[in-house]
């Protein structure tokens, strides 16, 4: 069966089987003005030039039943946009970069503050020294700024600074939509963190969670919990 590549406004929507193209036309998710290409074609052409939207819509239009239960708008995996998954190296690189940023923004001034405190104790000075006060203040401000910035970035783009620099992002599975605050932050981060903090069980969970990245779909347990995946931008 032929596989059709569908594009709209210069962006590819995905690859669909013939029956999926017809169903998409009937439901309105694929437009007759969208462009279509399949193996053997020399150029892209409008979907409406190869498939009849009107006839197909009429053929599949159900009889209205006012007593029927409402139907969910479910996207099948075959109708999901084809997006390239982030590689293991990209995901590891993003985690390392996030750790380095936290070390520079928070760890360095905190280390300076602790060093200043140690020097003050050696000199038998009471209270925080000026260096310690500044160091703790800079570390606290850096922590808040980094947390707020990453929360905004995750909620709006599905990225942390590390993921942004590595060119990957968190999206929903399987339709590759924006994950948003609930999925990208609460479910994927907060709930996952709570489970990981459980004594003994949390350590086993964390190791298993990391090992799940070697699955074919590269979805860790926290991805399964949140209904997300990580793709290349």
C-alpha cells in the first residue's frame, strides 16, 4: 500500500496510508489544499487532485443519533506526525549541560560562600563574613532564576536550557503536541521526583527509569507516566 507524505505551509504533517488520507479528509484534519507526494511522483500536488474530499466525507458521514454517547477525538499512531526521536547522546548531553549550568550558577557562589565562612572561622570572626553573605545571596538568586527560567521554558517549549542547546524538546505521545506545564513539569518532573525520593525503592526506580531509554521508542518511565516523548526540534 502506498505511503503518502502530506505537507502544509511548508511543514510536513507526516506520512499516511491511503485509508488514513481519506479518513483525514473526511474529518478535516487533512485539507484538499494540502500538498501530497508518494514514491513515483515527480513533484508535490494538492491532496484534492488525487483524493475526492467531498465524496469521501459523504461516504463516511454517520447518521446523527441524539442518544449516542459522545465520542473521543482519538489520534491513531498511524495518523501521528513522523518526528525523529532524540538520540541517546543528545539526551545525555542535555542532562550534562543542565548540571553544568547549575554548577556554575549555584555551585560556584555557594562554594565561595563556604570558603569565606571557613576563613572567618580560622580568624575567629563571629557571624557571616562579607564574602559568605554575597556568595549565599548570589547562589540563592541564581537558584531561583534558573528554576523559574526552566519552568517557563518547559511549559512553553518543552525544553530546559540543556535541551534547548542540544536541539531537542519534550512533546506529547504519539501526536507530538506541546506538552505544557502539567505533562512536562508536574507529571514528568515533580511526580517522578517524589517516586525517586522514596527510600530504597526510589533508587531502584531511578535506575530502572534510566534503563528504559534503551527501548525502541526511547521513552523512560517518567515519559510513560506523563504521556510524553523527546524528539529533535
